[in-house]
C-alpha cells in the first residue's frame, strides 16, 4: 500500500475517533451506564474498503451506453487474528467452526 493512501486512511481513522470521542450523546449514554453501577468499555470495528477508480471510466461512460456492473472488490489481509476463549464460545454458539493455528 502506498504512503499517501496510508496517510489518508490514518486521517479517516482519526476523524472517526475524534467524532466519537466528542459526541455528547455517546458521553451521556456512557455516563448513564456508569451511574447505573457498571464499568463501560467500548470497542467499535469499522470495515472500510476501497478500490482505485479507473480515471478514464467517466469519459467512456459518457460516450457509450452504460451497463451497470458491480465493481469487483478486493481486500488485503493485514495480519493474523487471535481468538480469545470468548470468541471461540461465541462462534461455536453460532455453529461456526474456526480452524485455529495453535
């Protein structure tokens, strides 16, 4: 992955994090949970996909009859996933088998 794209992805992550941490609604909801006697931890996962656009596609679309096709999406793995015992119990409850490298 090229450096400008990494920088843009980091900026997007920072923007998402900032907007969540500055949200009065989220702070209020967490405060209510704490006042009810619970500790709170919040883990959010975002999946963001991206494809490089063909710069000439717009020009071609104007000239020819357009047949809508779903773009092919590709994803790149960033590393290995380590499952906790809770993860395994949850997946088993959903009847999902996981081949774990131990």
